[in-house]
C-alpha cells in the first residue's frame, strides 16, 4: 500500500483541516512519456473520513495521478466546527476551493462518495472551472426516502464502545444490508478506519455527532430544484461517471434512471451485491473508474 503525505491547511473561517496526499507512481509517470494528468480529489461520505480511500488512492496513484483524500470538517483529523450550521455542502465546497488554492491546483478530477458527491455537485454549481471530470458514488440530486431514513437512524447516535470487536459489530449491524458478503476481517478493517481510541481506552467514532443534525431533522431533502440544476450543470458539461451499488437504498433504480435521462452522456456502472455506498475497490467499480480515467487528461 502506497504511503501518503499528511496535509494540514486552514479553512477561510479559520478551522484546521486535514488531507492525505498520495504522490503519483514514478514508474507510471515515466512510462511512455505520459503528459501530466489531472490530480484526483476524493471526498468521503457523511460519517466517514479520508481513510476510506486507503486502498483506492494507491490504485489511482499507480495510474500516474496525484490523489488527495480529504477529511471534511468535523471528521477524522479535521477540527470540529463550533457552529454546527456550518456542516453543509456549501461550506464543505468552500473548504475544497481553499485546499486547491493552497496547493496551486487549477483543476482536478473529483471522486465523491455519497455526501462527497453532493459536495462535488455543489462545487459544480459555484466553481465548475475547478472540475475536469467527476465520479459520483451512489448519490445524486434525487435520493430515496428509504435510504435517508436508514442513515438518519444511526448517524450521530453511537456512544463509546469498549473494544475493537464491539466497533466491528456496530458497523456490521448498520451496514450488513449493504455489504452482505463482508468478512469479519473486512468489518475489523472498517472499524479501524471509523473509530479512534481515547485516552481512557474507549473507542469513539471519528466524527462530530453534530454533522448528522441536517439529516436527522429532515433538512436534507430527497431532492430540490437547486440540486437537480447542479447535477445537470456537472453531468452535461463535464465527463461524469455514476457508480451505483445494485442493492442501494439511497439511489434505487428509479433515481438512477432519472439521472441517466437528465444527462444522456452520463457514464454508468453498477456494482453487484453491494448497497450504499460501494468502496470503489470492487472489481466492477475499479474497472469502470480505470476506463473512465483513461479518457480524462
């Protein structure tokens, strides 16, 4: 597994933020005198963090691309916001703009899982010039109420746990419907990504519980005119790949069909026996991503 360089930066409103920076594989860069390729910015889902990409990012780096996986504010190593109202896609998108400015990046390919896809669409509405192409993972401007209710039922509601086995069991309980084939080893790996050990030995999820306020209170709606317009702006003007889990309860066939009709040029891939949201290391997802990126500078 490739190593990464930690990035620490500061948001426009003074919050300390974090990202992982994976350098492109030198061999891939040198092979055939390939021109410099657009970097990739990976944005995780609501309750997740940059470690979700610890297997995908090295794969993309081997393709000769720099990969930056962010911890959105309130998650992972990024600071928690004292004002929970700032946990929204507009503020998150502003943090991505600041990161790109700090790193001198004029444009990137975006990979957004769930909430990360909403952030990508928000960015498209405000700064389309920063997006060279996009991969949106099991998300869109129209979402199933069933999936939103399921996520609202667990997000921000887990207390401290006593062991890594308990942490793995918790993740299995809330995600088994979406990942029925996961092994005990895989759930243990997920636990190490999602939880951190405190000074008292207890394990706590690596996010501020307040990030879930919008979905718990119904402020995150299944669709909106602004979301649909942002999606059309993105998918009609930039190469866009939609990855969907075949078992997804957030992007069901009805929502996927709406997106494909709204943006006829949309690339589409479906991952069998996986729900919300694919890890993007599944063979079907990885193959689709590689083929998509092969056509992107």
